[in-house]
DNA sequence: CTGAAAGCGCTTACAG
DNA sequence: CTGAAAGCGCTTACAG
C-alpha cells in the first residue's frame, strides 16, 4: 500500500498523513492518533526509496569488509553490538564485501555516488589511511573504529591499546620475566603500532633493551600464532613469557609450545589480550589463559550511538570528543584491563 | 552528479544515457562506449533510491539476526561467503538485528512494506516455522538456509545433518562404544531434530536402545557444553564417547572432562561436528579433536548465487532443486564428512 | 490545522 | 538509433 491509497482510506490528504507519521507538530492530536493507529492496522510504511529520494536520507549505514580474512569472530561481536543499537532507530546496516584495499576505496565511491547509506563506519585504520581523505572528499559522513593520525573533523572510538599492552608487559616484568615475546598484528595497522609502542615503553621503563627478534607480526589466527611462536622457541635465548595479541594467536602459540615439549603456566608464561566472546571464554581453555579484555561488542553499540548522532546532523567533533573521553575513562576505571592473576612468575 | 547533469555533459538525452548504462541493445556502440567512459571519469552512478523507485529493485538482500546469540562465529563465516558472491553483482547485504522471534517477524513486515530489499535469506529454521508463511504472504522473495517441513515454492540449501551425525555415531559404534553422549542444538530447530534422528538411526541399526539421559540440548557455547557434559559424567553409567554438535560445545565438554580428572582421547572419545574456521582449526586444540566438517562459508556463497538467481526473476523451485542436489552430491563425494581418524576405540 | 502541487532522480512506454 | 514526458512514492515549501 502506498501513501495515496493509505491517505484516501483515512479521507485525509497525503500531506497530513505524511506529517502525522513524521511527527510534525502542526497536526491535530486526534488526527495523528487516527493515522498512527491506521498505519499499524494496514501495515503501512513509507517506501524507503521514495523517502530517500525526497529527503536524501535512507536509514542505513554502511560498513565494508575486506575479504574473508576480516570476517572473523571480532567482526560478528562488533556487528552484534552495532546492530543492537541501530535497531532501536530502525536503522539497518548495509554490508559490502570487497577483496582488496583498492576495491574498498571503490566501494565507498559507489556508496557515496549512489547514495545508498547515510554514513559509513571505517574500521581497522592504517597509519596514514587513504580512506579518511577519500570519505572527506566524497562528503560521506563516517565514524572511525580505531584511532588514526589523519587530521579531520570526524568521530572515532578506540580502546587504549598502548596502555593495555604496556600494563600487560609491565606485569610480566614484575613477575621477573626479561625475555618477553610479543605476537602482534600487522605492521602499519594503527592498533598494532600502538601496542608495539606500549610494549616498548614498558621495557624502556625498566631499562631493558627491546630485542626485535622477540616481536612478530601477522594475522590473528592460530596458524600465525603457531608459526611465530615456533620461531621464538628456536631462538638461542628463548622467551620465558609470551604476550599474544588475540585469543586465536594464543591458541596457536600454545600448540607450538606443546609441540616443543614445554608447558604453558609452568615453563613459560602466556598472556593474551582479547575481547569477550559469549560463546567461548579464555578461562575455558586448556591450560587456562590469562587475558586482558576489551569488549568489542560494547564498542559496536557505542559506535552505533555515534553514527546515529552523526546522521541526526550533529557535528562530528562532538562524537569524537565523547568517544575519546567516555571510552578512555572506562578504561581508566579498569573495565578494559583485568587483573592478570594467572600469569606465571619467572622461575 | 545526477543523470540530468551527466547527460548534458555528454550532449545526450537522459533516456539514451540511461539505456547505455543499463546495457539496452538499441544504443549505438560508439555512444555506449562514450557514455561508459564518461561515467567512469565523472564517477557517475545512478541514485539507488531513484532507481528503486523507478524499477522496484534496490540491489540489496536482507538478513535478520536475532540478538547477540545469533552473532557467533558461524554467522561471520556465512556472511563472508555470501558477501563474496554478492559483491560480484554489486548487491549489498542489509543486516537487521532484532531481539525476539516476534520482533523478527515484524522486521520482515517492515522490510517488505518499505521495499528495502529485493529478497531475504531465512536461516536457522524451526520445525513448522511461521516465517515461511509470513514471507509468502508478504510476497517477499526468500531463500532458506536450512531445511524446513513447510510447503511452498521456495529455494533452500542445507547440509545433510542426518547423515553427518549418523555416520559419526556409527563410527563410534564401530570403535566399540555403546554409551555415546550427544551434545545437540535446541529442540525444535530443524537441524537439531535431523541430527537427533541421525543419532537415533545409527543406534537403531545396531539394535542399541537410545538412552534419553545421554542426549542434551542447548546453545553451541562452551558454557553449555560444559554443563551438559558435567551432567553426563554424573550418570551412574557414564558415556565412553561424546558427540559434540559444535567446536564450541566440544571445548566446554573437554573442560568438564578435564575437571572430572579423566582424559579425552584416552578415557573418553570425543568427536565434534563443525564448520571450517580460517582462524582456528580443531587440529590445533589440546587435545586434538576429531571433527566432521561442512563449510558454512561455501554455503553462504551458494546461497548468494541462489538469491541472485531469484532476484533475476527465475523460478525459486529451480534454486531449490539445484540447491538440494548439488549440495547433497557434494556431501556424497565426501567433501563434507571427513574421516574421523582420531576417535578413540572403546577400551 | 489542512491540502494542492512541485520536485527528488531515475526508467520506460511512446513517438519519431 | 534517439528524445520528450509520464510516472514511481514520498516530502515540503507555499497557500489557505
């Protein structure tokens, strides 16, 4: 049913019905109630395309994923949080999949030119990320999940990766460890660089020289954790502790350690930083892992809030500020980094 | 830039440009090339809302997820496969999140009334699922991921859950096990019922009575696997083998077994049925799990193919048939069920 | 408080 | 092979 038909059933003009449905103040209360009731009864909903054409807003926000690799467990947690917030405003998520960084840029060009979404969420930023400049040029509003050095008037949300890893490293140092291996994400990704900085800072505070052979970069998969850990274990002076960037790489590292015939929690200490997954928890792994945490699901919900704000026409700088401070304070209150009770002292 | 502006740059009418871009045959070859080249150059793309209004097709397909629980690792794998196929046709995925089964029905009503998507993907069907009838009434085209008893002219895709579990159970029986615990999904979900039937059938073939105390139902989380397994281990005659419905529940079961002081792979046999996750593989767990497999990512891609076909106006029955047979034959060729090399014989 | 009508940016019969 | 114009279903100045 379209507006014309619906309005005629009510013996009202399209104008009045449209205004009643959109909550305009100049409609008489009785009329509004009658319209709202009838809309429910007949199941009338404005056609999104017509609405988009008339108003320029389509009630959907976009998010682009690069290939299969990006569709991991973190993604589904983030999407769950994001969706839970957006559903309250009946805003949908438009997911595009691409298979390269270049294709991702084209996806944004397409989304912008065809006016398919009201805003997009950028994630996994790189140092000096070309996407920021592109979206700015395209005038496609966006929020960044993660931090970036790029200048601009945009909102972003991030956890304090520097501090999380600095604390975890310090904790291992407190326990007496001096050779601490670090399984990090890919170089060039902002979060990985921040973590590297946090790792370095903790070592520096104790005057310990960073041994580059003890840092490894790669995907957060157990395969990569396995390979990198095997490399660490082949070193002349093998590490006495390992800091894994995710639960998946921790699993791979554990396997490498087991294969080498040594024991996690006895011969070598292992800490993993990761998010909270509802279907699996680190405590349930064998042997129990110590972890630091950040809830990527909560981040999704918060980003949803920010992007809705942006769509309402609020200045993006507001989002950035609230994002930055609210989140950081959550971290400071210790919601993000838990006590690392199970890490094992240097023997 | 809109069509009017773009057409005037080319000194052509909107009609001709539109036809050239849409691949209509009546446009002169030279004209078409000129238009296509200019579109790339200026970055012109038709406005999706206008296109949707004019044609009734919006180039997006919908998928609804119920709450956080449904956003698990299987979801991201499925979405990855689906997206990889849809991107080739520049069709996007519209994700809606809801928090109840009733809300899910409303989401379809909304999507249909507002004409937001060209089709939807239904997943995780229940026995006698009300969604099928609703979508049929709404005339919203759909493909079902999973099997359903509902009648109707719609396409669907499923793995052979009955046979996968029948085979796995038979395998354990071959190894001498007689008391086999089964960690299944929720009752009422079609896949769980099929698995239950497969389990029952394998036992029946050997004339073994099904002990209802050895079957448990719940979410595929390690928490649920843990709890159910604890229950099994408390039985007077505890099982000598366990069949876990997913890797997550297998992890929980392993933990319960460990807590009970017995050893997987020595005192008790464990098989898990699950999909292939790129970021973690069952071989990497401690101790190594035996698994049967089905690639949910491949299913996503195949469903993408089917839904695109549906959008092109092909009869849905074609999809159903091709879905049914192609997929089943893949299973028969052994792609889905792997040898269960590591299951341990009954001592 | 209500309505007639222009306009959003496309597609597609219809006419040439 | 090309174009002028109606129509898709809304919103929103403008007029009353």
